[in-house]
C-alpha cells in the first residue's frame, strides 16, 4: 500500500536537548511523473515501477486526460506514448510545452512506434529521450534518473550564470558611475 500525496510526514528532530517537529508535505519532497498511455496495463506497470523508486506518479489513459492532469497538478516529468486515440502523444507534448512552467521539464516518449518522422518531430518539440515499448525497469530507472540529474545541473548553471551576470552588471555599473563622477569635475 503506497502513501498518498496528501498525507503529511512528521519528522522528529533531536536538537538542543528538546524535540522539534517539522511538517513536510510528501508532494514537496517527491518528484511527480505524469504517465500518459492508452494501454492501461503498461500504464499501471510503469507506475508501480516508478513508485518503487520513490516517485509520485499520475496516470492518464488518454492524451486529453494527461493534458488535464498537467494543468491541474505540478509535474516534474512527462512520459508519454505517441499513438493514442483522439489526441496523439506528440500533440499532447506540444500543448504541454506551451505551458510556461513546463517548457523545460524532461519529457520521455515511450512508444512501440519509433519512426524517423516521429523522432524528428519529438526532437523539434523538446523530447529528451525515446524508449521503445516494452521498456525494462532498469532502462526506465536509468533514463528518469539521468534526466532529473541533467535538469538539476542545467538549473545550477542558470543560477551560476545569473550570479555572474549580476556581478558583471554591478562592476560595470560602478565603473560607469565612477566615469560620470570623474567627468563631472
């Protein structure tokens, strides 16, 4: 039996000779992966595999349902099939990428139909990895882990560049003020 995301985890910390309680929502500590596939058996199997690795999963059996979940929940990664009735997985990915908070999240296509055209289209839409169904658990774990690590590294680099840009701006701004002050005499 898994733990639902609304449950609250209380951690008792020993500090300074007294007990301190810190309350965390599990949804704040777990990465959430949205799984979209019309094959409910595979959807369930992949969800169980990822839950065993400590991820929270949201399951959608259609592209339309997946898009609704993406809009109503906070998602850290999307894993989608391509061939689904009514709404193709690539169309769903395109719509998810249009949502500002999801423009940089990792997306994996997990499909039995990996044509060159679909791969090229997926790359244009920002798909990070393509896996062939049925996918083994080791391959799935490895890909998910690597994409999360890669995303964390990109975010760290952006922060470093932001700090660097602000320090350069500050130095050039100070130099400009100094030049204006010298020219004022």
